[in-house]
C-alpha cells in the first residue's frame, strides 16, 4: 500500500525547485504525492494550516509537516 503525501506550494521559484527535487527523491512505488498550489487553491489553505504547515514549500507525510526552504509564509497566502 502506498503512503499518501501532500506537497503544498505557491508556485514561486523556490517551490518549483523543491517540487522538482522532491519528484526525484520520493519512490513512486511507495508514495502517492498530491501537489497543491495554494495560490490557485486558496480553499485548501486551512487544510494546510491544520496539517502544521507554516510556510511553503512543505511536504506533509504521515501526519507531519516538513518545511523545505522558505518560499512564502502561509499567512501571505490567506490574503
């Protein structure tokens, strides 16, 4: 059974680079990764926040948020 991961991002250059690196690192036979562009899916900002995301890019895996570099604070995406 595959583990679900959610990659939250805002489409900025930092996020795009992290997304490319992430794709190269996670084994697709073990993980299903959902990519959520919070700039386009503002209705999912609360979901990201509830998962512990403070800034993007971030990966939520097994219920834990892992912050990758720093592209934008989640609060900036709420506006």
